[in-house]
C-alpha cells in the first residue's frame, strides 16, 4: 500500500480586516444582548413564551387553566420578526416548528399570582411546617418518644439568603 503524503499550504500574509459594527457591538458586550424585549402597543401586560413542545397539552393547560392569552399580531409594537418571532396559524411563535408561543396576562393578575405563590412557598418551608414534618417523620420512624424529644428540644429557624452562582467565587 502506498504511503500518502500531505501537502503543506502556506497561508497568505495576514491583512488587516475592516472593523464592522456587529464586531464593535460584540466587543462591547461579548456575551450578547439576548433577544430584544417584545413591546406591545397597549401597556399593562406581562409576556411569556410557552414551549408547547415540553409535554403534550402544555399550551392548552397554560391558555385554559392558567390565565395566559395568545398575543395577536396587531398587538405587537412592530414586526414580530424584529423580535425573533414568526407568525404561524395566526399565532406569534418561534423555535423549531413554531413550538414556542407568545402569550400575555394582565400584569396586575400576574403580580397577584406571584405573591400567592411566594406566600404558599413560605408556608411550606417555614419553621413551623419544617418542624412538624420532622416530628411526624420521627414519630413514624422511631416512635412517639423521639417525636416528643424533637418537639421539646429542637428549635427550627428558617432564613433566606442569596445563593452564589457557580463560578462567581472564581471571579471575585
């Protein structure tokens, strides 16, 4: 079998390339700006993109059970394509096969739902709830005496503090 030889190609001398506006923007913000924020003509709405491809029935659940309403083409302040969206079957979509659908909810309603979620979460992880769960688990696993000991001697405190992101400690 014959041995193959590879040819060495010398590169042309390096020339200075002209700077372009895209490169200038990228150098100022190397990670990019992300998608531009979608603006509606009427204020007072919170927007959300629903990925209907995550599970069957997700779009139906979000629009029928959770209060989100599809954004109509005429409501956008500009062309949907300016914001990275397309129009398919009368819906404003993006992503593979248009699976991500733009929906809206009145901001007032959205804020109330978020506050309700926060209150519910605080009740679930509050000191009393955590202590009761520990007492119940001890009673089930080790008996009433262990549960009484936990009830009378251990104090449960909850607190919330920022959690550092991965890699953040390396930058500091």
